[in-house]
C-alpha cells in the first residue's frame, strides 16, 4: 500500500502538512485527502504494520516498541509550579504510524450532553477553570456516528438508558461477552444499576481486509495482528493512502513550525531518521501530535514574533491538562473466568455519569467497566492479592490458582481543568535530539480525588454483590503519570481563555489548526478517544469549508 | 491514568533495562518472516480470502514454529557455567519445582543469559556485582560454604531473603552499590519474565509457565471463555429476565 503513495518534495507547497498520524491525525489525513487536498503526514515514529506486531511482552511493553521511549525522550515531573521537577517518566503515548490508537484499550464511549455544558449547569468550581465548550453534543453527534460506521465500532444501541441520543445504531453487534462481563452484569442488576455491552473500537464482524476479533488476549498495549482493532493504522491511514494524494512520512520528528513575516505558518521543520533537518512547506499546518507533544511543539516554535510560543497569546498553551481520575478494584472468584481470552472490556455502566454535586459534595461523574487486561507477566506483578509471598512455592501456587479467576473493575472519571496542571518545556533536561524535554506539573483537583474514591466504593459494592471470594484495590491517588493527555490547547470562543476556536483554528495564526486530546475543554468521564476522533471528522469538514471559501490562504 | 494501570505498572516494574534488542529482534525475525510470508501470500488472493483465513494461518504457523525450535541446545553467552549454575539455583527458589515444573524446567537461566547480551545489557552490571556479593553472603551466613547452589533449600531461602528489601521487617536490607539495581529484584523480575513470556520469545520452555497458570497456548479463542459466560443467554434475554424480577 505504501508504494502507491505520492512522494512530495519538501519544497512542494502541499495543501496541508499534518503532524502526527494517530486517532486525530489519521482521520484528518483521510478526510482532507479524500476532499481533494494534497497532504503530507509527518509521524515521529516508525511505520509498523500487522506483520511487525507480536505477543512479545518484553519487546512491546518493556522496550517500548510501539511507544515513546523514556531514554530517547525523557521527561520530568513535579506537583506544583514552585517545585523543581524530577527526572521521571510522565507519560506513555503511541510512537508509530497510528499513534496511541494502535495499542489502546478501544473503549469507545461517546461524551454525553453534560460534558459540553457542565460549567453552565453546575456553576463555578473553586480551584478549577471549568468552561463550556463552544459546541454541543448535538453538533458532534453526526461525527460520533461517522466514527462508529467508518472506523468500526461494535456495540448495542439503546442498551444504556443513560446514553445520549443517537442518529443511527452501531454498525455491528457487541463482541462476545467475557466471564468478567457476566459477573459484572449480574451483580450490577442486583444493585439496580444498568450495565450494558461495552462499545468497543474492535470489530465483531470482518470488514474488507480486516478480520473480526480473534480473542488472542494480547490487546491493551499491543498492536492487533489481524486488523480487528480499529486503530488509525488499520482504518483511516489506509483510506488516506488509497486517495493517491496523501503521503505518510514516518520517522519524521517535527520540532518547529515555521512562520513568515506576516505571522502565517509556512511549514513544519523535522528531523528525519538520520537527524537531517527538513522543512516541509505547506499552505496550512494541522497539529495532531497529542495533548503533550502539541503544546510542546507550539512552545518549541517560539520566535521574535511569538515570544511565548506559537498561538500562545493567551499564555495557556500546555495548561489545564486533564488525565481523567480513577481507581481499580480487583476481585477473585471461585470458578475459572479465563478472562485472559479476548479483548479487555465487555461490560460498562454509566449510572454515575452525571452525579448531583449538591448530594455527593463534588463536581464530576464517571463510569465503571469490567475487565481483565493483564498479560501473564504483568499479572505476576500486579494481579495478585496484597500479602502474597513474592517468591517460593506459595508465590507459585498463587500464580497457578489466581490467573484464571481474577477480574478487575476500573473506575473512570472526570478530571477538572486546573490552570497549574500542565505540560511545559523543562529548563534543563534535553531529549536525544537536544530539544527541551517535556515537564509535567500535576496535582489532582480535590474533587477528582473525592470522585475517584466515591467510584471506588461503588466498585467494591459491585464485587460484594457478585460474591467475590476476595477483593482489594487501590483508591484514587494523586497522579504523576498520564496516558489521557487532554485540554492543553483548549477550544473556545474567547482568545484569552482558549487556544483554538470551534473550527480548530488557532486564534493567533490563521493557517494553523490543532486537533487531538489537547482540544478538549472538559475531560468527559474517562474515555476520550471516541471524542477526539469525532472532533477530527468535524474539524476536517470545517477546515475543508474554510479552504474552499479561500479563507485559509488569504 | 486508569486506562493503563498495567502500562504504568509495566513502566515501573518491567522497565529498568532498556537497550537495543538485537537478539530479541533476531528471534522475532523468523516470526516476522513467517508473517510477512503469510501477508505476501495473501496479497495474491482477495482481501476477503485473507480475512477469512488469517486466523487459521496464524494458528497453524505458530504450531509449526514451536515444534521447530524445541531442540535448541542450551549454551551460555554471558554466564560462566559456574555462574549459570548459581543463577539457575536462585531462579529455582523464586519459582521452585514441586509437583509441577518451575523456573528450572522452563529454562529461565537461558532466557536471562540471552537477555543479558541482548535487550538487557544494562543489567550486566547488576549480575557482575551481585554474584560475588552473593558468594560473600553465602560464606558469611554459612561458614565453610561458598556456593549458593550447594546450600539446602532452607539455607538458600535465608540467603535470598537477606537480599530482599521487601521481605518482612527484621531482615537485613541489602543493596549492591548505591544507585545499583537491587540484585534480588532484578533476578526476580527476570525469572518471572523468563517463566511467563510467550514461549515463542526465548523463555517458558515447552510452555510450562503457561501450563501452570492455565493459559492455553493458542493465537485465537472462541466464546464461551469461562465458567460464568458459558450459560449466558445473550444480552436481550438477560435484560428481559432482569426486568421480570
């Protein structure tokens, strides 16, 4: 497929250069090239395909074959802006064509109406910069449907009474339920809650060139060997390539966006595999590099005209970072669940999506899911009950007895936007290319921790109702590490409190667009990728309309 | 964060050794070539054919591959034979042999040895420094003895616990050097990796680790998976039943 791609010269001024090929970048590449534009996608990671994926836990998980490498791209971490940040891993994201969508869990919840208007509904929350979105659920609904049908999401429409309205059912039925899902479903019903089949971006029915899920059991963290996981790699990127107008250029690490004297973006500057520097010229730049790398790139692009970083007249690029809050409870049952078979999550419930702050004493809400996402090795380190001997015959016996009888309930919830929570440039530490490293500053809003612990108690109740033989867990704690990277270049109508407008155009640079987790104004209840992809489809429509009206290059 | 607690777990626990994985790569080469072959073979047919047959192809190829590599003669690349015997004895206390195979039968020491010259080169120092410390500790605790592998099981456990920072209070904590990886933690990590990794990737010989934990060695599975989903009546029926009660 790659051989059919056009090869643009860096001196060719293409219509769009897209930075990043993940959940958002892949879809924008597909949509913009389908709409007739010439597109170059610059991806910092390699172009791996199904043939490169395996179940090798060392290579994939420990050596970061698919993800950002802490030695090449080290990070620093601190809780508050007055601390000196320590060298520590702050985040994991996909670093290959397809980005994080290659290895994600594939939980594909839509956001609900409340997520777009929570500030109006609950009023100001002390210590948080909560804001309404400039768009509503109704604006995004057609695009959620588009994601489900074009990318491939399995699920059961109408199964959750809390679901927001939808214009079309899912394109295919839910995946086969797992024992963890049945246990969860029965116990939740006993409690009067409303469990339902998890909407997953994994195929339950084959599509051309893609197999239905074969339940291999190496899902979260791994690339799918049969194309069943609806990553950008398996879907949008291939459709973009088929247009003949889109070049995917891997191993291209963008570190600056160039601007001209008129303050317009002229292209993206990147290192190739041999660390030679190139400028890919383009009429417009679309950055989809994720909620950490997108603000970093804007900050790295500071120049005389934009001394605080590109598109940062508000001073909030990198700020209002949200990770999503949560906790995990693990339970053991009498009979084998064999939950290592299959994908991770088969049942979800959203009874607590919209909690009343007056009643619970905090702002936010969440969902619970039933899952088993351990591999054999990670189970030995994280799946055994506290107090299990760490070596010897009792350790061995625990491995033998527990691996097949264990499941988890994950609590997912809101993170409130807090101005100090941010990704910024570390003043001292550099990456392997000599560029300033990412510095994380993060301290959960007190409401996020309260919510996490409240959800944690519900998960315990559920295991109690399910008759678990043992249950234990880890309540919500202050986070120092993230995989959901949200809100750092948020969307809004006011250039003082947001970075992009509702068209994903930066307020400051008319031909610079941002679309990824950084665009989110609120964090939803824990599963952002579906919304990132819906935003990408919508952004492509908006950008196309602007371009066709001549409003980008003017 | 919640989404990948295992990733952060992996991050904290599987991560200390980072280096280029040359041999892991070589190991997987046969694997990759196999898949490339399958993929290329597939391109001559319709996409639908590949889709329909892909899982079966993977399934068949995996078995062929496993059968072919069973006869690899064990030989150390990093350890001396004496060091190998000591390391093997340690792994055998972490996952002992009882009525089922343990680390010894899984060939864990060969996985570690191989790892130390490939993806785990950064850990060489921990072994280079840890093994003499171990020898010293053995002599210190049991006069006249010098080899860990020569001690009784109880004596071996006593020595290992003296290295285990996370062992119950009262035991002496031990670090090889300031800043160095804890020897016991490192060897425990490697033993578990070598015991439970997919047998295609150089450990878990004959799949004994997966047999122990009850993981079937297949590339695909079909529902029902376990005890609790085998009589599940389907979503609609389950929902109706729940409405009745």
